[in-house]
C-alpha cells in the first residue's frame, strides 16, 4: 500500500466531518455533551510557541540557512463533557530549506528565499487524539491553567530538487518515516507570565521491514509574558534526542548514528484578529533536519512566524 492510499480512508472520514461542520449538544446523564467540528487548534495548549522545527506554522527563517514553512495543526472534532475535552486533530506541514548557508555575495536578494544550491523538502502528516482536563486544571492551576495528554501518529519524508542526484550528497541518508508520539503538557500562570512544559516521546514504526531510528524523547519549555493586548515577549526552548538503529538490512548491517538538536527562540508576539505574529531570534546546536541530518552545527538566526491558533 502506498503512502497516499494508506491515508485515504482516514482523510475521507475527516473530509466528511468537515462538510457537516457545526455544534451539537446532547444530554449525557447529568452532563451535557458539547460536540464541535473544526474548532481551531488540535490542542488546548497550542503547539504554536514551540521552538521545535516541527511546528506547523507559516514562517520564514535565516539561520544562515534559509527556510520556509507552511502547515497547520487543526482540530477536526471535539467532545466536551464532565469537565474535560476530547479532540481529534490533523497535522500537516511542509518545509523548504536551502542546502547551504546564505552567501550575500553569491546569492544576492534571490538567496533570501531557499534557493541556495539544491532545495531540500521535508513533509509531515498525521492525526492526533487528545484529552484536556479543563475544570481540574483551573482548580489546581488557576483560570489560565491547563493539563493535556495527546497521542499522535505521523509520517515524515525527505526529498530534494536539483540536478541529478545532488552530486551523491543526499544518497543513503536516514529517513524519519512513521512514528507514534505521546506527549503530556501543562500550562500554569505565574502572575502575567504563562509557563508551558511539554514532554514528548517518539516511538518509531518499522517501514519496509526496517526502522532507522528507535525512540526519540523531547521537551518543550515556553514562557509568554502577557504584557499588553498588542505585544507579548516570549522565550521558548526545545530539545530532542533520536536514538539511531543498527539492524541487518538486505544482506548488510545498517548503523544509523544518533541525532540531536537543542533550539531556542527569543522574541515578541503581536496578537491580532487573523493570528499571532511572532518575531524572533534563534540559537540552535546539533544536527540538521531532513537531508541535512549529518551536519552538526551551531546556528544563529532570526525569522517571523504566523500562528492562526
């Protein structure tokens, strides 16, 4: 079964639910069931402030690699009852990145977009199911507090566009493939500052009889200062470590090295009716993403992101 046909049954169900969008309420014992379709973010604690490179937003960054991202992490349906909310969501993201750092003398203004050398593509797609403990979190943590657990299933693939095979540079590189990812998050306010902590754990699924990574724990730390209604400073740090696998494959032993990255953002958010505009500077240490996975570097950059939810 191809990657496309694998997702068709689930995508058809999602499309049907979206066409029948609306809100329904029903009596469930002493509780009222609140059923909603397409209500915004797939999580009560939005992933939009994360420093992870897997954040599904509209964005541009120069690090000095240039990159563009587009995507969304959307709630398809939600069920609210007994002080908690269940959500089923869809995650989709595309990232286009330059294969080498930007060089003003060589690339000029054209290189401000990902056009330096070979263009590298990275795509992610998947679904999630999560539960947020709305009333319990408010009692324990205050009005802006939240507790949430989410289970995601995603596929990630990597590609490049350019002449031939990219001079052999992008042959025999490890790919991410399919993985399950449980994550647990909390948001608790301290005065005007919202603090968020998320723990996640990628469990990789064999694809074609082989999985190139085994597991990958990760952690988010985010602080957002609710300074005013129009400007809010924030700081965000994300770290992840993927354990490579060693297995016999097609008559040979494949040894995939470990992969890690720690990335931090410091910037300001401008909330608006369309969404939150984030301006930031970034620091990252570790391996690249996608087909740059073997490059271990220290990178400084800046960028802009737009979060609708």
